[in-house]
């Protein structure tokens, strides 16, 4: 390949029309928030598809006071408390707390009764 291209001038590929570049937060893919800096990466987008939502990892969520984890439907109301934590939300709307306590007990998987 080197021999075949020996007389060719090395050039950068041209950016196609309708393509724009932007720096986005690595974690969420949103526009960086100057008040809450995040690690960024540069990506190319089709024009009009650059993310417009600004990154805001801090969110008020319900926390289980007994273990520091996100509260769920099984958490008694008296153990729930609103706290501000770093949270990301996936495309299905599931919240993940980045700075909450990590579960210390193993998960138990119970097979459903309709399994063969």
C-alpha cells in the first residue's frame, strides 16, 4: 500500500456538508455545564442534531436514610429523605445514582413460575 501511494500527497478527509462538530460530556452526551465541569469528547453530528440540553448531574432524589441508597417502592416512607446527588438517566428513564452508597448485600434472583 505504501508503494502504491508513494507519489500521493497526504490529505485530511473533507468534512461532508451538513455535518457539524461539538464537545459533549462523555458520561451523558449532553452539552457541558460551565458551573459543573465534566470530561468532554468531540463528536460529529448531522446538522440540527447536536444535543441542546445542558448537563446537570445534580438532582434531588429520594434516599433511604438507613443505607444511603436510592429509595424504592419497598422503602418505608419514614426512611425516605430528599437529597441532592449526581444522577444520570438512561434512555428508558431509569435513574442511576453515581455517588450513592453501593449495595452491600448480594442480589437474589428468583426464577419466575412460568419458566419451563
